[in-house]
């Protein structure tokens, strides 16, 4: 919405491909409303991302996950694939062979059996090294995996600037995505539902709003008594 986008057709082995000078979410919008607007898009695949997208923190840090969520908001199921990277530099293509194998298995299952009922997005994370004992586990997201912080520095002119960062936590809870991938070396698959307003959440919020309304109606009468 804030800059012009350009589409370039690129040569890849296999299907027709396009490159976009925007975000992953921009790619979803251009695919649905321009490139393939006359086609019935049934599934959006995002990734494999260089780096894991674990825990609920990925909802506000990951372009890969955001693209899958944007697809879901536009009526298309999405799968976000991410992989733990242990390399200092960009990893060799061979590093993705194990993750690609599992990604194809998941995609094949979705195409043959259909997307899970009442699920909008699947967030899939691969460990850095997939071995013979690696398994797929369906697990919920942990809340966080980093202790976030802000570093304040000064530039040569004495002006302040800031670095945002996070330190990896320890002792992750079993049965969560981060424990599954980082500790067990397994593949995590987490179903994400965008319309997740529980009855209890709605009820407690309604009680709060009723309280505010009650206070507002009481204040005038209280002031009159004074």
C-alpha cells in the first residue's frame, strides 16, 4: 500500500514463476488479484524460510507466517514452512533436502485428504538437521522463545539509536512447537485458527464493557447528589 510493486517472470525448473519486489504478503495479494485472478487458488505455500518461526512471537515477526495468514484472510488455506538455520552464512541448497522431503509429504497429504477442518493456517517448522528418527508432531505454539530487549547506542554525532533483540530462553515446555523442534529435533506442525473468539473470552469482555457502561451512567447521578 505504500510503494509501487513490480512483477518479473523468472525461469525455474517446473511451473511458471514470478518475482515481486515486495513482502511475502504482497506476493499473496498480487497472485490472487492480478496474476491468477481468474483461477481458483486452493492453497498458498510460504517458505521454506531461512530461520525458524516458532511460538506466538512469530505472528508479529515473520513475513513467512504473515503470508499464509493473509491467504487465509482472503479465503485460501495457507501453509508456512520455516527451518532452523545453524549456518553463519547462507546455507547450501543441500541443507534443505530433508525439510523439502517433509514439506512435500505434508503438501501431498493436504492435496489428497483436504485441509484440516476448521483450520486456516498450518505453521510448519523443521529442525536444522533431519535424521532417520525425525518425526512429525502436531503441537500447539509456546507463548515465547526469546527474552526481548532494547539496546541504546549513540552514533558519531551523538544521536541515539536502538537495536531490538532477543535472547533465547531455556527450559522450554514439553509438548510445544519450540520444544519439539529445538530439543527433540522433530518437525512441528501447528494448526492456526484466525477466528478463535471463545465464548468465555467474549463473555468476560462483555462483562468488562457492561462495567464501563455502568460506571458512566452512575457518574452523573452521583455528582448531582453532591
